[in-house]
């Protein structure tokens, strides 16, 4: 079938700036005439000459407006000279699956349709991310180029009559403006699951999980996000677990009206289920499948900052790392220092990067980094270039199968060996933007004053003296690019840290994140609650920032 493209006149929309991870706005914003088209054209234009003859992977988390977006992308890609699109069946691909497929098929890049952990549905959020040829989120050099295109756009190219069937697996061939345009619809799950079978020993895992005398009860909660079909295939079809092991595994375009965010607040149902004590292992995932929460029996919570530290310390339980070794470790700046202790103990290099997975890619491509994580329930490795929720779960299950201990026992042994970093994050969602900006501006000024260092803050019987205050700045060790203003840090003499950042993934108002990290070597205190240990530091942080006075918020929306 042959088609002819047309040029549509358009003009820029304000604010098509990519945040921590792609462009995220309310669905109604994306539904405006030309809005999505402008952004897609900007991605394609930012590719420059690379676009001609390129192969792009396209897929998303199944949220409302995704199929419309796939249609728009298909028509525009054809008109802009893309040679081939690889699309998940019905448009469905998890974020880690996109990364896996880009690498496996040596694609030019990929477009991911998701607003990740943000709610979906007609009144929820939509989002578009662009990933580059290494499979990872576009670095700032690329996202800045896309943003510049959005500001200068005057027209876009599309092929309005082209209608691709995204429901049927197979290859379709079209002629567009005299060029061949190929669309390959692939099974959403197979490539990813095949890769997991290379990384982990599925035979051993199956034997451990389905042991007739002592079956290991697992529950995986997909929160109605994209992980559902992947989890069902892996846990039920491959590892032989009963179907009730997978809950909320039918994807819904509005995630059942919930936040598809795997934390103690938004995955409260799973926490309640785990507290019944029936399951030895529980996990939840976010909308696009790159985040994970790990829970042990009776709801024992594994803090994400600890999770990556435990996986790093036990990497030898995973066949992939038996082959590649561990080249180095990395965490985002606000993530607790638990990983630093593993790096020190095991003689590995540790990198501290700004928030957002895009900062890990260069280190991985340069063979300096194998395992990395973020406090925001992101865990991953250099097997792909995205964080990977199911990978994290399989990593934990491999460690459990190899050590034959419970999650709680493994965590306790880890703290005994390395000491414990207590960590908490307070999120204040949908705060008035001006108030949030004002708080950050005041605080930036304060922490950068020369007299700030040496100041002593006392709360109850605890005193903390400021060792350093700054606005975190990062120089990429590989391409030497510099990222400024990545979060206000207050570091005390004893190594405790208080960090303030504004979220870059929200779609309305501002979200303030307050992170608190404190190391405790004394084993007698390892069983205490993080909330109790960190209370003085939280109080000091609130006082220094005047958060409550400036925002009018007495309590955070979410505490991790
Ligand atoms: C948040 C997290 C960050 C994560 C990002 C994308 O960003 O803090 O660690 O990489 O979301 O995750 P921010 O700017 O809101 O703090 V996902 O799973 O929403 O793509
Ligand atoms: Co996500």
C-alpha cells in the first residue's frame, strides 16, 4: 500500500521541557490539537540526519491515550523517513522491555509512552520518554535538543491515511512517499523474558520456589500496570507458581484509579496482605515496570537504598555477574550511603550521580558500572540501561535461593557486616509552586553561606554540626558534561545527610522531596525504627527549611 505525507502548520506550546524522565502532563494537555504531534516531531527533528533509515522501538504501559499516541507516532515516523518501527503488540511494552529490545535489535532509539508512577486515565497523566541507541534514557544533551525543537516548531510531517494494525504480530510493509516503511509488531513479553532466562538460573529458582515439602509463597502486585503480563509469564508459566501469586496483573488504562507507585502508601493493600504472614516474599511494581518494592514475611520492608546494597553484596548468587564480575557501583545522590559501604568493603568504585537513570548510562557503556540504584524504588544493572523491577525481584529470589535465609535474616546479616544506614524520604505533593521555589531559594542561599559550615543544630539529646552545604553539581566522568542544581545538600560531621529537591516528574504544582540519611554502626540500635532514629534530623530539616511555615503543609503526602 502506498501513502503520501502532508505538512501541517503548527506553532510552539510552552513547557514541552523534559523532566527527570520524559515529558509528563495531564492527558487533557496531550489531547490538545497539535500538542502530541509537536513533541513527536521535535524528537524526530532532534535526531537530525540519523532519522533517515532509522529503526525505532515504540511501546508503553497501557495507560489512557497510549493507542492514540502510537497512531500519531506511526504516521509521523513514516513521514519523517524512519525505515522501521518495532512495536509491542497493542502498543504494550514495559520500560525495561523497551531498553532490552533497543539493545537486542540495535535500534536507533525508542519512544516510551508512559508517565510511569503518575496516575492514569482521562483525568490522569500521560507521558513520552525518548531512549537512545544504548537503550537508556536520553542524556541532557539530547533532551535539551528536543526542547529547543519544541520552541522553534512551525510545522510537522505526517501521513494521515496510514493506519497500522498494532494488534497482529508480524511484519507489515508500506510505501510512504516512495520509500519502504516497515512495521513489526512483536509479542510484548518474549524478548524480555528470554533475556531474564539468560541472566538468572530459572531451573534453580523453580526448584527452590516449588519445593514440594516447603513451597515458597510469593505474591507479585502489578498495580494494574504493564508488569502484569510479564509477571504472569515469569512467575506462573516459567517458574511454576500458582496463579494467585500474581495480583492486579490485568493492566488497566487508569490503573484501577490508583497511583501505580510501589511504596508503603500506594501499595498499602499488598502491605496488609503481607502482614498476614502467609507469604515469604512480596513485590510491587510501578505503571511502566521499572520500579519495585520488596517485602518480606509479615510485611518486613526492604528500603530501596538497602535493596541495591544487598544485591551488590550478593552479586555472586546471580549467574550474569558470575560471568561479568562486578565492575563498579553507583547510586543517585539522595540514595543512602548503604551502597558506599559495600563498595568500600569489597574494594569497588562507587559513583554518586544526580537523580534520574540517564546519569548511569555513560558509566555502564564505559564498563565502569555493573549495579546501581535509586532510593525511589529503582534498582538495576548494566544488563539494560533502565531500572528494572522484575529483574530486581529475580535478583532477590536468586539470593534467597542461594543463601536459604529469609529476607529479614539477610537484611540483619547485612547490617551486622556493613552497619546500617537509616533512611527516610518525605514527599510533599502538589505544593504551591511559588512557595516551593521560595523555600528552595532561601535554603540555597543559607547552605551556601560561608558561616553555615560549623553551625550546630540540637534536637532533644542529639546535636549535629554542619560539615558541608551545597547545591549538588555533577561532572560526568566520561563525557565531562556538567549538571548543576541537582539538590540542596546539608552534610553533618557524623556523615548524616539532609537533602532537599524539587521533583522533576510531577505534572502540576510542585513536589518537595526531603531525604534524610544517617549511619549507625552500633548493632544494638539496628532493630530500631527508622522514624525514631531519624526524628531529630527530620525536625532539624523542617526548622532549617521552614517548610511548614512556607508551604502551609504540616505533614508529608508520602513517607518512605
Ligand atoms: C523520580 C525519582 C527518581 C526517578 C524518576 C523517574 O524523579 O525521584 O529517582 O528516576 O522519578 O522514575 P523526581 O524528579 O520526581 O524526584 V519513573 O519510574 O517515574 O520513570
Ligand atoms: Co517507572
